[in-house]
């Protein structure tokens, strides 16, 4: 057993015992009970498990919990609340960017990284940026539309 | 789909990591970005006794101009290469390639040292190492050695690294080219390539003074197509040159068939990509 210290969605967890082989995805879901992070393929292909580690989007199924020692993690639970969705979440709702919702946490966390890195995200950048996240329901168009609209809103906010 | 148990150490120096590898007696594995190793752990296709995490070692992540070379630390993330101004200026073919390496979240973790050591025959960075004629610097218990990229890749997923050696940095010589092209085709954007070609040329008036051609996805290792280069070096440049290159490239590769594409398709594709890459290279002002 190893012990780690992490901040998840602003909350500090001190001295949590983890087995070295525990994946960060399972740590978030099973140890901390944050089941918003979904697990699809466990080999990096589907993107459902994407979270932010020290600000960068990463696959939580391809990172060990021990590696997150001393790091700051944001999961989908850290974006907004059911009563106060954040801008990107609101855009997903307005543009029908989800149906079953399985891929949505990963889409949102990837989208957050995209918006942060490319404040002026073009459609090509959005499509390329989302290319590592699989959705079996929506056909992607509405997801791209949602990210595009969130990008436009952030742009407006930055200009005003 | 969960890793089998292993011990985990996160040393803070390269020397300590090598000691840990030696102590593990062949049962240890280096963990860098984990983007190739952790899937293999999850599938239990590899079951190391000890994982030696090198992410806490300082000084292994850098991109530096050193004279006529760019030196890149082994722990440099794909994303840092993709976004580096120095790479965009000095190694433009690498810049063009990086957006094809997996997806953003994977590029945020994956490292150049890991990609070279993993030696996937359809990975971009191993091909770029061959293309640029890079030197791989590996450190072991008895010190450092410099390995030419052409000696480094032995077979699919196999390099000439000794079990207790760690890649610490890679030196990419700057090319004196006046045109280049990079073309890749994959089933879905960001997937491993079905085929990929990089071309760089240097012109002297109407003559092709020099060219370089590298390919991947069409063999057990990435390839530098020196025989193709020899056939066209010194040739007069005309409109038929891209087509000639296409034929030479197709004739010189022997791809494998798999679920993604047949050998014939890959051979044809390599030619088409070579033609496009050379057309782009020739369109640049000499
Ligand atoms: C869904 C998906 C798609 C991908 N698509 C692509 C793609 O299109 N193109 C592409 O190039 N790659 C792709 N990759 C792989 C990715 O680029 C990896 O990051 C890379 O291959 C391995 O780098 P890493 O740092 O993650 O290495 P790790 O996974 O940590 O290690 C890989 C291997 O190298 C060894 N190793 C690592 N670092 C060193 C070192 N410094 N010295 C000695 N040995 C070392 C490890 O022991 C292990 O055997 C993809 C990965 C995923 C999950
Ligand atoms: S569960 Fe991590 S990428 Fe699919
Ligand atoms: S909404 Fe169902 S998988 Fe994307």
C-alpha cells in the first residue's frame, strides 16, 4: 500500500491508502465515490474517463492513483452543479449534445481543456480536439455545436 | 481489465532509476507517460514485478537548441512538442506530425522517450527519429551511450536497449532542406497510421540535390528509404517526379495485412502519400 494526498474538485484528501495498481479512474469512482467519471474501455480509446490533472485533460484509466500524489484533479462533478451548470454544460443541454450521457463527462472534460488551450477554437480544432472521445448516440454534430457555442460565449465574455 | 499487483517506486534521479532496474533483475519496467504501458498492464499482457515511475525525475523534460541540433529530454510530453515554437521553427516536419499522435488527452501524458522505447511500427516519433537521423542517448549502469536511430529499432516493439538502460535524451540534427511534406492516413483521426510518409528535399536549380524519404505503418519498423533516395538524388526536377517517387516507394515496401488494411492497399497508399508529400515539398519556394 502507498499513501497519497490529492485535491479533487477543490477538496483535499490527506493520506489516502491506495494499492499501486489502482487506476485513477477506480480511485475516483470506488474510493472517493465520484461516479461521474465513466469507464468504457480501460485502454485509452473511448475517452469516457477523461479528467483534468493539474489542468490538463488526461485518461484516468491510463494513470495510476499513486501517480496523482500531490496533484490537483477536476472531474465532471467539479464543473457545475445540477442547479448551476457551467457554461459548457449549459451549451451541451441547449444544443442536445447528449442522449444517453455515457460519453458526456469525458466530452465535457476534453471540451474544457480545448476551450482553455484554444480560446478561439475553430470547427477544425474542435473536431480534432474531440477526436479521442467516442459517442454512440449523438452523431457528434450537436457536441461540436455545443463546444462551438461555449467557445463563442467565452470569447464574448473576454471581449466585454 | 485491471493490472496484476506490482511494487511501485518513483526515484528522483536517473541513477536511482537504473539501480532499481538492475535490482529488479529483468522484472522491472519503466513507467513514463503510461499511454502504451498501462493498457498492456490493464490487459495483463505485461506483468512486471516492479514499476519504476520516472515522472518525478527532474531535468528530463526539455527542448533545447544546441548548435545545429535540437536536444529533447526523454520525458518531454507529446503536447509540449506539438506546441513548441522552437520545434515549429527548427523541426517543421515534427511539428506537422504531432497532431497525428493519438489525441489531446494522450498527448498530455505520452512522452518521446516512451514512444521511441515502445517502438510501435505505426508511431510517428520513431519514424521522425529515423527521418531526421536522430541520436538516442541511453544511460545504463556503466554510463551513457549514443545510438543512431537506424540501429535503435530492431523489430516491431523491439529496440536495441538493454534491460537496465533508460533513454535520457534524443538529439535531432537540423536538416538543410528547402521543401518538405508529411502525409498520414488513418481510419479515424488520431488512430495509428495505415501508412505515413515524410519527405524533405533540397534543390539546386532544376536538379534535386538531395532528398530524404521515411515511411511507417508499412513494415515491422519505421523505414528510411535510402534506396529510393539514391534513385532520385541528382535527377532533373519535372512534373513527373512525384509519380516516379510513388512508384519507387510502393515497390520498396513490404507491408503486412491486418484487420485495418491489406498489404496491397498499404503499398498503394504509401505511394499515393509519397506523391502528395513530394508535390507539397516541390510547391515550397526553393
Ligand atoms: C488510444 C491511443 C492511441 C494512440 N495513438 C498513437 C498514435 O497515433 N501515434 C503514436 O505514436 N502513438 C500513439 N499512442 C501511444 C502514445 O503515443 C504513447 O504515449 C507512446 O507510445 C508511449 O509513450 P509513454 O510515455 O506513454 O510510454 P509508457 O507507456 O510509459 O512506456 C512505453 C514503454 O516504453 C518504456 N519506456 C518508457 N520511457 C522509457 C525511457 N525513458 N527509457 C526506456 N524505456 C522507457 C516502458 O517501460 C514501456 O515498455 C496511442 C495511445 C493510445 C492509448
Ligand atoms: S475508459 Fe479510459 S479511455 Fe476508455
Ligand atoms: S450520448 Fe450516449 S454515448 Fe454519447
